[in-house]
C-alpha cells in the first residue's frame, strides 16, 4: 500500500504494474478476510483458540509489509484506490495510470475473496452459508456496524483513518524517508488503525477490500459499499492535497 520512490517514478511497463497491483491486492484480501472470517474464532463459537481482533489487525499489518516488499519495486505497492488517489493528488503518481491501478486493485481483491469462498465451500456442511450469513467480514454502518455506529460516525472514522494512513505513507516514502523501512511503518500503522476502527465500521480504509467482500455478502452489504468508496477516497485526497501544499512551501 505504498510507493517505494520519492517522485513520479520511471516504473516498469504498465502491464507489469497492473499485474503487481492485482497480485498484491489479492494477497491482502485473501489474508485479511480469511483471518477475519475463519481464523478469528477458530475452532469453536467461543473463540477459545481464535486469533481475535488483535490477530486480524496484526495479519493485515504483516501482509502489507510483505506485499509492499514483494511488489513495491514493480508498481509502488498501493493495493488500495485511496492510496493511489492520495499519491496522484500529491503529485507522486501519474494520473494517466490511476484508472488502470484502481481496476487492477478491484479485480485482484475480488478474486481473493472469491477464492476464500471457494475454499469455504469445501468445509463442513453449512460453513459457506455461515460465512456469508455473518457478512463475510464486510464493512457497514448502522445495524451493519459491529458496534452499531451511525453513518456519520463511520464517515468520520473512515475519512480520518484513511487520511492518517495516507499521510504516513507519503511521509515515510518522501524525500526524507524513514529510519525504519517504509513497509514496516506502514504495516504497523494499519495494525493500530484496525484496532481502533474495527468496532466502528469493521475498518475499511480501502474501497477495493470493501467491494471484494460486499459483492458476495449480499445486497444489504453492497448497498452500503458507497460509504467505503467515498470516505476513504476523501481521506486519501485530503492527505495528498496536504502533502502537495507542504511540497510547494519548501
């Protein structure tokens, strides 16, 4: 979910970039949603040995570190439309490539969710139905928020959370860099944000991740997906605009 260069880079061909973004987003959704849907409460309904919310948050942090390290040198390792928008607004990514990146992220994420459901169908009787009935780790507000948060609460959380996340990315991959490797800082930031936002909205911060589960979970979840497109993109754009202003003031 980060770019590994400081300015608009001379990246590999767009085909390689698209493939890297699709693969990285596939990995992100497959690991995150798999952990949230299957492992969080395994092996029983009491979550005796399950990894819980902390385990889900750490899973995302780790998978982002891995994805950014593996695919970042090819595409920048965004894996998130809000991050791509933030980088473009900041002048650190070509607007001409935004559409291709975003499409690759949606395709990769949706395929990751589809493979998880294919695996769920090979589980015990009723496992697939239970996974979908539980919302398939989708994001929501109101009655579909884990703790019943309103749309306004979710809007604030997703906008602020994504703005903070994108700001961290822009700072640690900027000209001054970071003493700690950027993928580590970015992954750790996501872990902290998930621990804060899971009760509010199930922590999206990523329109592609939200669509990937909502499209399978059912119309009631898909009907709320717009919020997890609008507010993370808004947060990313705010972070990108702030970074551009700072750059022009230097």
